[in-house]
């Protein structure tokens, strides 16, 4: 099977192109941009670089995965192959997680990204039951290096999620909160691509402004066949998969 | 009926043990947060959430019994009206406490009031609880402080309270029913099932307490009220069983994995006994036999045991309602993709969860005993019996 390549990638490095897209989008008022992600399943090799880069960027503890790669073996030996599905938050246009929050701690911001206010979230986890994609996780206060003489520095280093510097400790947010992918908004607002985009070794992930017809993500969606997960639920995800 | 001193001592020993165990659990909860909990990233709700919806159901059902006296003038039930009114006063705080310890940030619970988000069934429920609790306090004040002489007030308060408990149970069912991400929950049956199940367990609890408390602490039992409640309970159990059958059969027939798997978990999974022994045998078969058989249906003791069976069975039902539906991953392969012991399809409450849970039951037992001593709950009943 021939692997389809994005038309534009041949002309210009995709990262450079997406950075330019980002720069253009950031000049617009926030309400006029619509951040979205496109994942090319034909290029994903399930290396989990996205998972790891997200963990490094957001210092997420054990069990808290903003993005992950679902791996499935299909067929029977010797006719088997593996299929991979990277799964960040879908940042739905109609997010079911938002409606159910009893205190309005999570909402779709004006750029279309579903965000959480850690200082408001009461940790009831109702949103986790409402997400059809399992994209929300609860911070139980666990550490990777718990039980060792010292917590590793990478676990106690500050994070900058939502543009706020936080050092995680056991009795303060985000411990006790629901946490999820936020498209690395803190990076995006500084003109940087989300960590999972820049670190994808297969260049399978793309990010940009869906409202911009000239953006790489818009072009890919025009040129290639795409689908979204569980479209029948009417959630209108802003993460698209190319096959 | 005279009380039994030996039983009273045993009762208080049990209460003391449960409360001490509960305090240990609460200490762990407050000092270690959720680290010692066994609910996880997939099964995000467990024992405490099940207890919360259970106690709220008990409160609603008991109040419906009270409103049958105050609003609908069912004279036979007059001897149980005070107990039926006190039951929500105890059960609701137990429910609130169960859900409070479950929160990731207990200190922010007040935000439910200061930041109302009325698209959330959870928030809508709270306002309904609040409104009902005010009505309940008014009725309790009138009944216990003024002897319930203002019949018009009690009639109308009973009617308003009845509407509120029906609404809050419906919202409780809708809390699960609206979750389109969970096919085993999603649908229109849950709000109705919650109302019905609440009524059933409320009747069971009231009839049990009405017989049990005098046996323990002294007081008289109204046999006509017990028999009446027993007959009502029999009808309710059968209707509720039909609801559950309908839910299970339609779900299983669908063949949709996300619906079938949780149901199979309930019926034949590792915790099969929660359904077959707790929900079915103790909660349905035993009460039906006791309430249908001529020799036992007129005996207050056996009717009370049937009520206790419904109490236990409904709790098992609440566990089966909350947990198995969550054990089915939203996406195939999700569990394997997260290398964490918290991402698992199996849930057994941790020691901390059990301890806190037992403590909450202990608090309930203590509260009923204290209120029974302090207030003229059954003395009034005795006079009327």
C-alpha cells in the first residue's frame, strides 16, 4: 500500500509551515481562530514520543496521560498487523464533559479549546464519566519516584499549563483535580507548537487554525480522507484522523 | 414492647466500632488524599458514590411514606409518620458526607452553591436537595415542636416535599442517564427507576426501623401499619424487578458490547454475588416470599426482615448501577495504553474506602438511636397503635 504524503510537506517542512500558520493565527482575535489537530494514521509508528513529550512538558504524574497511543493487533498469525490510534483530548465543539461539570470549572474557550480551571475544579470526576474518549484523568497525587529517597527533579519541576506556573505538591491543585490535554495552550500562545506535534518522529501530527483555509491542517483535511472518533455522538471533535 | 438491654449494649458496641473504624478511614482520607483509594482512572466512582445515591434514595422513599400520611391522609400509617419524617433527616447528611469525602477538593464543596452550573444534573440535584431539606425542617419543627397541629401546613409541605423528592430522584437517575459516553447508563429508564427504587427502599427502611427500634429500645409497634407497608412493599418490589428485568433484557438483546459487557459483569463476572445474592436473593426473592406468604406477611418481625432485605438489596443494586458501567473502556485498547495500576477494569473498595463507608453507616445507626431517645418518635406511635 502506498503511503500518501501531504502535498504541502513536499514544498516546505511541515513544522516550519505550521509555525508560520501559528504566527498568522495569533495575529487574529482569539474568537476567530479554531485550533485543531490532524493525525495521519498512516505515518504513526506508535513510538509514544507524543506521550513522552507531553509528560515532559506538563510533568504529568503516573496514570495521568493527556495523550496516549492505543495499539491493537489485528488478524491472526501469520497474517497480523498492528494499528495505532494516538488519542489526545478531542476538544469537541459540543463537549459533553463541559455540560455536566457542576461548578463550571471546565469550558470551551473562545479559541475552541476545552480547558479546566484547576482552582475551581472540585474533583467530582463527573466529566470523566461523560467523556466518550477517556481523555480525562484524575490526579490522585501519585509520583513516579515515590518510595525512593527523593522525588526526581523532573516530577517537582514547575509546569506552565494554562500560562500559570505551578509546582505540584500533594495537597494543592492540580492534585485532586481532573486533568486533560489543553493543546499546550501555554506554548501556542507563545508561538510554539504543542509538544506532541514538535516531537512526533514520524511527522504524523499536525496542528493549526481550522478557520484558516491556508493552514496546513485545513489543507490536509481538504486533500485527504479524514474521520473523527464516535461522530455519531454529535460531539464534533476537532481532532481529525487521516487514513 | 420492652427493649432488650443486652441488644442495646451490643448495638452501641457495634456503633462504637464502626465510628472508630470510620475515624481511622477519615484520618487516612484527610492526610493522604485519594492515594489510598481504589477507584481509578477508568472506574472513577466507587463505594462512596454508590452510598451517596443510596442514602438519597432512602431519604426520598421515607419521605414519600410521610407524605402519604400528611398529604394523602392514609390513617393506617399515622404511627410511622414521625419515623418516616426523621429518616431523611438522618439519611441525607449521610449521603452528603459520602459524596463529600469522594471529592478531590472537599474544601471547595461550597462552589456547588456559589458557582451554580445548571446544565449539570449534579448541580440541579443539589438545589433540589436544598429546597427539600428546608421543607423537611419546617415539617420536623411543626411535628416535633408543635405537635403537628397545623394540618394545612403539613399537608401542603408534604405535597411540596413529595414533588421535590420525586424531582431529585429523577435528577439522580438523569445524572447517569444523560451520559451518552456510557451506553450502559444512557437512556430514559434511569430517572424512573430511581424514583421507584427510592420509594421501595424508603418503605423497606421505614418498616424495618419501625419494628427494629422498639425491639431494641422499647416502644410499641403498629401492626396494621406494618402489614399495610408490607403489602405496599411487595407491589413495589415486583414493579421494580420488572424495571430491572426490562433494562437487563433489552441491554443483553442489543448485543452492543458496551451494553452487554457491563451486564455480563453484573450477572457472571467476578462479583456475581453482588447481584445474585445481594440484589436478587436478599433484595427481591426473600422479601417477596416473606411478604407474600400468609404466615409471615402479617408478622411485624418478618415484614421488618423483608424491609431489611430490600435495604441491603437496593444497596447492592446501587453498586451494580455505578461500577460495572464504568469498567468498560470508552475506547478499545485504552486500558492497555496506560501503564498504571489505576487504569483497571476491576474495582474492589480499598481498606480506606471500606473504613469510611462503615463509619458512615455507624453514624447513621448512632443518629437513629439518639433521635429515638430524644424525640417522641415511637411513643406517639404507641399511643396511636
